[in-house]
C-alpha cells in the first residue's frame, strides 16, 4: 500500500498535471498510509525545503534572464555573430562545447546551462550565423540549430564533469568501493574519464561539421538564388 504514492506520480505525470502538485499529493498520501501524523508529514516537507533551499537559487536567475531577453539580448547576440563571415552555426556550437567540457572538467559546472546560456546566448548566436550565411532560415532548420545547441551543453557537462575529482559520481564510486574493501583513487578515476571525454568531443565535433554540410545542401542553393534576385 505504501507504494501507492509511486502510482499516483505515474498517473499524474501521464495526465500532464502540475508536477509540483502531483509530488506533494503523493508525499502526503504516502505518509498518511504509512501512519504518520499530518503534522509530522508537513514538518518533513519544511525540513526538506530548508535543507535544500540552495536549489531554489535557479528561480532567482529566471526573471533576470527574462528581462535580458526582453531588452533584446537574443537579437544583439545574433546580430553580433552575423557580422563574422567565417562563423557557421556548427562552429559556434562546437566552440561552446569545448568551453563547456573544459569548464566542467575544472569543476565550473555553473558557467553554462540551458536557461542561462543556451537559450539567451548560444542558440541566437548560432541562428544569427546561419542567417548571415543563408538568409532567412526555415523553422525546421532553426529548431535543429536549437536542438544541437542544447545537446552540446548536455554532452559537454556530462563528459566533462567526470574528469573533476570532486564530482558526485566519482565520490559515489569511491564510497562504494571503500564499503566493499576495494582500494580506489579518485584521481585515477578522473584520469580514466579523460579519454572518453576527448572521444566524445571529437565525435560531436564531427556531427556538428556534418550538420553544417547538411545546412549547406538544404539552404545553399536558396541563398545563391536570393543573392541573384
């Protein structure tokens, strides 16, 4: 019966209800079924929020990003990149991928991110580079550029942070090995993650290069016709 809370979460998400309401109701129902007093359940909610209140710092950044976008941050980013002739959408994203992966490897996980970097800066810059080269970019290609920008952030963070010694994954493996009497060195774990990170960067760089070629095939001829017109 205690697992009914999990069923409520699945049903709530399947019905596309508000996730915060679904999780809260599930927690309340689970606690009541387990025989906990309602006051104790609410107290645990409050303690959990107080303990993890630093997680809500992200909420503070959202209004700031919204104001910047309203003031024309995206337009200015795209306009700035459009003046550089040698830049393409794939190259812009590839440069960000490099900085994101290196930054994550140094433990600077907060330097990038979807809400604070990809949406207001990276994606508009990549779209601006495409517009400078091809003219007006169709909606489908714009969505592909945005998808590649988001993917670059995910890939750079995922593979870069595994090189950082103090990342949670390495500390978790260290603790697991220690509990089972296996000697392990976090530094060596991080070093073993280096080849994977390099290979991931090279593979995705090739993908971005092929993406530029794809844009050339789809939009190159249209650009020449527009120029002649």
